[in-house]
């Protein structure tokens, strides 16, 4: 019986979760109903990815919460996936995601 051999097949698409991808600082701006557990549910999505936000700002305006979250060390794709998960939370009205600054921009400037 022949020994098992590793098969080397080329990747058909980029591995967007690869640590070698350019990382950025993502800024999330959420508008949500002022529910007591909403902040915990939103921050839990980052905790599940072992991410600790650099900054969290919360302001209550009547029946709404305005939440700003800044997180470093994400690929842009990963930041977008988390934004979609935030949008799917009950009581969240809107989520705006912006790149605060990206390391690939710095690398491009250094190369040019």
C-alpha cells in the first residue's frame, strides 16, 4: 500500500483571512435603538475574533445610541464581514464602515 503524499494544488483565490494581507484601522459608526444589551452584543462580535477595539464612544440621544468603534489589525475584507454581522444585530438601524488608515497605503507611499 503506497504512503499518503501531500498534494500541492495552487490556490484558486486569495486567502482574505491570511495574516500577510494588508491590515487597516477600521472605524465603525452605528446607530441603534437604546437597548440595554446592545453594546455588549456589538462588542462581542470583536471579542469572538480576539480583537480589542482601540476606541469605543457611545452617546445616547433619546431612544437611540450613537456608537463609534475603532479597531486596528483587520484586513479590509474582515472589517466588512464584521460590519455585515453588526448590521444583522437586532436593534441596529445602520452601520457605516470607513478606513481610518491602512498599512497598504503607507507601503505604497514608501515604494513610490
